[in-house]
């Protein structure tokens, strides 16, 4: 089964900094160059760690503008053709009425008091045509007609449409409020929804969007970097959905174990570029790592990724109860490194009955075990780390 991560952050970035229809705060962290660097790092990490990246699109297709800018039309087209990228046209919509904004940033609620705090809507039929959003994105670039036609033919095949409706999410949210189920989330039943103030309208709008998003992700089988910890209403689905963030965090911890920066840091510092990551993505050991880290991160019974990683590297058997482990524990030589492994593999090892014991069972360091040919057969996650380390030195 393909592991697919859902990316809604890219669309929000583009609505803020490209089409400029979404608000931006005055916080220095929201300067475009800072946010752009973070977005590049996020998107490229997801290309590396997941089989597919599902990009959220609105009908303007503005998120594609970023991808064309950073990848180039040819590389983006290749990723679409290989089904590495899916384009999720977000058809269900939820709106909230906040009132007329005042000069001081507050809102005048008079015009919306007495109206529902959230309402649902859907795109009209013509907006469901992929060509609408593709044309919306391509208008930012000078591309000749034939080239545009080829790209649109390939990209249109990767459009995905959610079956979940915004109406269902609105109904579920309002029903939960009426039954006082939202009290633990800070929204107890205190008044009719039509009389909500600004903060209450914002809170229930955010909650309804989370319910809608997690419903769609559960339907499509996607994982996400976003957290939905407040959603006790959809707790069973959220655990799997949030594993996308665990994949990123767990990989960062593994790289830290090996004294390497995390992937996003390597991208933001310029050590790894787009070409590096796309090359790494296609290597067999990296593909195997994607399978392993996604499976481990979805499991709810592991205690720490470092233990999972080391167990996978040295084998699942209890080392200290193995033949080699008992000997080294007795002699106090556990972890002495390559020298003892070589010695025990020769006449000394034969005398102790240790011939044929894996070098990793003889106390070799995590690093030493991977310098010897044939110590481990097949794939293990350290091979992924080696590829990252190698790429940082090229």
C-alpha cells in the first residue's frame, strides 16, 4: 500500500504570498523569504519520506505555481506522470460569518448575529474541471500552447475529488455543540449558535474544518503533518492520520542519533537541493526506508524510535542473551569495537564456539558493523542514513 502524505500548507502559503488573498500577520516569522525556505524544506522532505504527496488545491490551482517555480515544469510533469504527486481539488467548503471588520482589528457582529456561525458550500460543476485550476496556475508563466496542452493532459489525470461533504461536517459539529460534547474542547453549550460572538464563531469554524479534513483524509487513506489532538470526536482516525508527522519526527531523531541534521535543516541550509532529494528518492534503500519508517510510525506500541532503529539494525534477538553477548558481558568487553570482532572471528572465536556469530553480536559499534561486507544481508534503515550522509558530502 502506498504511503501518501497530505499537504495543505502549500496552498495556504500560495494564497498568502502568490495570489495574496489570505491574510498575513506582521510577525517577522511570516516574512516571505523565511516562509518560502520552510515550505521548500517541508515539501522536499515529504517527497523523500513518502511514496506520494497529495497537494491540496482550490479552484485557482495556485499551489501549482510554487511547484512549477521550484521544480520546473519538466520535473513536475515527470512526478505527476509517475504518480508521485496527487492533486486534491478541495471541493467541500465551510464558511463563517464574523461581521464587518473595524479599523482596530475587531469585528462588528451586528450583521451576522442571528445567522448560523458556520455554513457549507460546494463548487459548481464547471469548477470541478481540472482545466480550470490548471489554467489558473499556468497563467503565471509564459508557456507555449502545445507545451501547456501536454502538461494539462498529464496533470489532469492526477486529480482526486473528496467524497466527503462540508454539509456533513457542519451538521456533526453543530450536533456535538447542541449535546454539549464540545465542552472539553473549550466550547460548552452556553447560548444558541446564532448568537455566538467572534471568538466562538472562530472556534467552531476551526473545529468544523478539522472534522472535515480528518474525514477526507480517513476516506482517502492519507496521513498528515498536522495535529488534530483536540478531536476526540474522530479519535480512531486521527491516530493514523497524524502518523505523517511522526514519520518526519522519527526520521529527525534517527539522523540525530547518527550525528546528522534533519532533512528540513539540510535543505534550508542549502546542503541538500531539489536535485539531491529527487535523486535520493529513487534509490532502492530509500524506498525501503519509506516502507519501514511509515509502518513503524503508524504502530502504536513502540516506545521510542531509537530503540526500533537499533533493534532493526542489530537484529530483533536479545543481544545480551546471545552466545556472543554472554561472552562479552562476562569479560566486560561489550562495545570494544572492530578489534574484538576480528579476533573472535579467528582462532579465539573458534575456541569459544563463536565462529559464525554475526559481528553485530560481538559488540561492534553501530558504525563499525556497516563497514564490513556481508555482516547484514538485505536492507536495514542505516543504509538510508548512509545515503543522506553521502549526499551531504558530495
